[in-house]
């Protein structure tokens, strides 16, 4: 990965665990089957990039720009997306493992989480208006002062969302998901 700017490149099966890559630009690049677990990717810029089947667990992204980045079938356990640059932050996740990831204070309107595990992920103070949680496991996920207005959680499961502490106006829930909205009231939905 030498050089400071990479355009339209495909990186396949690159193993770069626990290393540091910084001050690089990746535009329209594809990362396939790479292992960057425990690495430090701080101060990089990723634009229109796709990560497919990559291990990015515990990846550090301090002051990194993620603009129109798609993660498909990736392991992103423990990644703190709150450290990314706010400007242009647009991501999408499909079939990915995001357990213990942090999205605190992120503006992520219309973000899609498709078939993802988001166990114990933290969405405190995040803007997830119009976000889609399609077949997403939200067991233990933290929603505190989170904007979920018009979000689609109709196929999400295992969530607990306090309607008093979060904005859920016009959000979509299935009848089976209603229990996750009533947990604090200690009611039994049958």
C-alpha cells in the first residue's frame, strides 16, 4: 500500500494486523478478504470504497474520513466510528458484525444496517433519522437521546428503546418489536 493516493485499486487478501497506515487517500477502492484487525487507520480518507469480507475488528479510525463507504460481510467488532471525521460521514453495512461498535454523536441519517449484528453497539446521541435496521440484532444496543424518527426497525430484533429518552416519531416497528419499546414499564406483551 505504498504511495499516498490510491484510486480505483483492488486490495485482495492483504494481511496488515496491528500496523499503522495514515495520511493516505483511497478513492473508489475495493478491499476484499483483508485483515486489518487491531490496526490504526487514523487520518486517512476513504471515498466511494467497498470492504468485502474483511476483518477490521478493533480498527482505529481517529480523524478518518469515511464518505460513501460500504462494508459487506465484515467484522467490525469494537470499532469506534465516533472518532471519524463528521463531515461527509456516510456508511452502509451489510451482513457485518458490529458488536460493541460506537456511533456516539454520529449523524447517520438514512444509514442502512442490513443483516447485521449490533450487539452492545452504542448509538447514544446519534442521528439515525430514516435509518434502516433490516434483520438487525440489537441485543444490548444503547439508544439514549437517539433520533430514530422515520427509522425502519420493522425487522430488527432484541432491542430495548425507551420512547421517553429517544425520538421515535413515525419510526416503523413490527408488532413483535413493541415489547422492546415497553421494557422499562415492566409489562408483558402476549
